């Protein structure tokens, strides 16, 4: 009789334990944004503190940038010089230089007129028999030379009005473009020494003090955007077939109030041994798979990185 009572009592207890889903133990991870500068330098200012909330675009820190400012000024001067040279080659000679060429043309024309008049006079004298043929030939040659000088002076005036050759102008414009690119690069390097918040966030931690040297690409601080948290938990190998990407789960933690709805968005492809941080009497398997579930952004703010959680299938 007593044995039958024990069996009857044990049956409901066994059924209850089957319905009770102990879930999986884990902890909260944060998706931090590590802010660094691509260039190194001494930390000049640190505008934020740990735990401080910052808005998008707020200044975070500044690195010493004297060399970058000097390089930017040098690049700006080189650009101004290259542009001035390119503009100068697009023009003709200066007005005074053009006036000299025009004066030389006028002088050549006057000499040509005088030579022509002398040639005509010598030709009349030859017709009258007063001079020899050789003197007439000399006058004709002088008149021809004077006309050639006029043509030369005309060409000089036309050249004075022309810009430089096309190849020279193309080379000058290319030099100006290169100088402009160098200036943009210098401005970018100077701007990178001043980092601002990429989005609204809380300063999770800072890693340097003012005056310390920061290597290129080394994070100066870490930001935690609102709701960028996820639950990381570990599922025994035997239960892995019961979960899938996109499956709804609920997250419970101390002080969180109502369970937080989330969905599984990652399942590890390789097994690992139970991490030492996970303590659970109900999960006795040593071989587990890491799984991550992400809640909505509004609910994710209720979770704090490092906080222990229990994850269960969504009821």
C-alpha cells in the first residue's frame, strides 16, 4: 500500500519536471564601437568621461597635429603657385612685352618703306645710265631684306598675343590638380586628429590619459550605442537540434522585470567546452555550442554587458 502511494506521488512530480524548461545560462555582451584615429600622436584633449552620454557628432578626443597643420599650409601654398602658373600660361605676354614687339614691327615697316623708296630711285638712275647694275642689285636686296624683317616682326607680335603651347598648358593644369589633391590629403590627415562620436552612445571606457602617446589605429575609447546588447548562452549538444536561426526566445535576468523577447541570430558551427563562468546544476553536458540572441533595441537597453541571464524558449 505504501509502495503504491509513493508511485502515485512520484508520477506528478516527474511530469512537472518534464514541463519545467530550465533554459540555458549565459551573459550579456555589448556591441561596442571602438573609436580610434588612423594617425598616431600625443593625446591632446579627452572631451568625455566613462559613463557619459554623447550625441552624434560630439567631440571625443584630439591628438597633437602640429605637423599636419604645417603640411596643410605648405600644400595650400603649392596649390596657389601651381594655379597661378597655369593661369599665366593661358595668357599672352604682358602688355609691356607686347608693346616692345609692336614697336619693333613699326620700326621694321619704316625701314622697309625707306628701302623700297631707295630701290625705286636706284632703278630710275639705272634707266638713265647713271649707275651700274650692281648698285641696283644691292638696292633690290636691301628692300627684300627689309620686307623680311617686317614679316619677322609681325610674327613676333602674333606670338606675343598667344598663350603657351598646349602641352605646357596641359602640364601646368595637371600640376595644379596634383597640388589640389595633396591639399585635400593634408586636410584629411589634419581632420583625422579630431574624432567625433559616430552616433548617440554611452562612453563605456577610455584607455588613455592626456599626454600619452597613441599609436595609429589604437582605440582611445569605447562607445556603447543604445540597445546594442545581445545575450550569449550555451546550448548542450543534445539540445542543438531544437533551436534555429530566427527562433524566438525569452531572456530573464535579475532586476530586469518582465522577460525580454529576443530572436536567435547566431549559432556557432563548432562545439566548445562549457566556459568556467557558466554554473548550472541543470546543464551537465560539457560539450556545448555558443548561441547569441538579440532583443529589440528598446528592450536591449534593459540589459547590461556582463550581466548573467537565463534564456528559455519563447512560451
